[in-house]
């Protein structure tokens, strides 16, 4: 009987552990792992929400940059972290939608290794041209590329980047062939378009906004199905390119290691929804051309899966190989 009573107590402790843990959570600082260097799209998102999480949770929230290996190093660290809610991952489109389409073997898998909490932010990419280029519209671009296949240079932050895949998606839908010209980052690609090294490029809005404001680069269209809420005058590729289904975005999201207790996940989701609805937070993301997320984990996972399937098709059609 003493053995049975002991087992019963143990089972009760396990059953009650998660609610008790969630009620007291958090009792120590949190870490947000970002698999890229400071200053990038995911890092900026992490720092915006870290400040608010710290205020709302009453614990320090530390942003930890673990860059390298196409984001694999930091993402793997997030997957292997203790599933207790104190180590979270802020990743973007590359980790869970692009990498599975490009690389044969990656050391992590979304639903096997992570709990999705919510999307943090989402922004369109921008197809833009040198202001002095003869290409001043998407119809101009399509006409020129059809007349000279593989001759119109398209600048991006790198081979197999989300920008590269978005450009190839557009090219495939428009029936054209562009010459991919990779650069070492979004800012260098924007400078290259501004300087006329390449006539056009596919870039994050934040990477090229300074060049647009200086009059050296002209926006042609955004890559999403809907227009940007911040830049409503910019048309979509679907509107002006006579292409269907092109809908490429760059998003950031918050993830926890697989096995994190549901009450903690629910707490984090509720806090993130509240944070992402704050006017000052929405304004900070808007400055980079992004909208805030906040949808349910299931909705977020559905978006990731849909994008991963689309990019897998593009990678196969364009025969994109990682560097």
C-alpha cells in the first residue's frame, strides 16, 4: 500500500506540475535566440518584443545572437534547449519555409522539434529598379526580359535567399528568365541597384528604403498578394505583372522547444497577442514596412507549410542549389 501511495503521489505531482509551473512562470530571465547577426530582420523583431515581454513578465529578456550556417546554428540551439519556456527562438521565413526546400538535410524540423507560438511580423519584399534604368515598371521588366532571356540582372542578398526564391517565383509566373546576381546582404544589393550595377533587384523594404528616399531606386511592385499597408501606392506583382499566385513575404515568428508545457505556451501566446496589438509596437514594425502578426499557432503553421510547398516547387523549377 505504501508503494501504491507513493506511485499515486508521483503521478499527481506530474499531473499538477505543468499548471503549477505555469502559474509561477517566469521565475528567472528568458533568452530569445536569433540565428543571425544583430541588425537583421529577425534581430530587430526580437528586440522590439523582448522589451515588451520584459515589462509584462517582470523578468529580464535577453536577445542572444547565434549566427552562422544559414541560420542552422542558432535554430538547432533553440531545438535542443530545455523545454521549460526560458529559451525561445525568433526565426524567420528562411529557417522553416526556405531551407527545407533548398537543403536536402537540415538538423531540425518544424513540427518535430518546435512548438509554434505565433507570427511576430510579416512584410512584403520589393521588386525595385535603378531610377535611371529603362525599366520603369513591371511590364517594362517583362518585355525586356522576354526580348533578352538571362540578360537582365536581378540583385538579391544571396543564392537561395527568400529574395532569390521570390524573384524566381515571379520570373516563372511571368514566363521570363532573369540573371541572378547574388550579393552579401540586402544593403549591398540595394546599393548595387542604386549604382546601376544591376538594373533591378528583389529586396526587403528596409534594405532599400534609403535609396528610394534618395531618388536612386524606384519601387516597381511588392511580392505579396495584397498591397503593403504602409506603402499603399506600390502595386502588387499580381496586379501589374499579369501573374497569378505569386505571394512571397518575409516573416518572423516565436517558437519554443518541443515539449514546452501547454500552459506556458498559452501564456506566451496571450502576451504576444497583447504586445503585437500595441500602437507603439505596430508603429516600430511599420517603419520597416512590416505588419504585426498574432494569429493562433495552428494558423501560423498552416502558413509556413503552404509557403514551404510553394518554394519547393520554385527550387525544383529554377534548379536552385545552395552555395
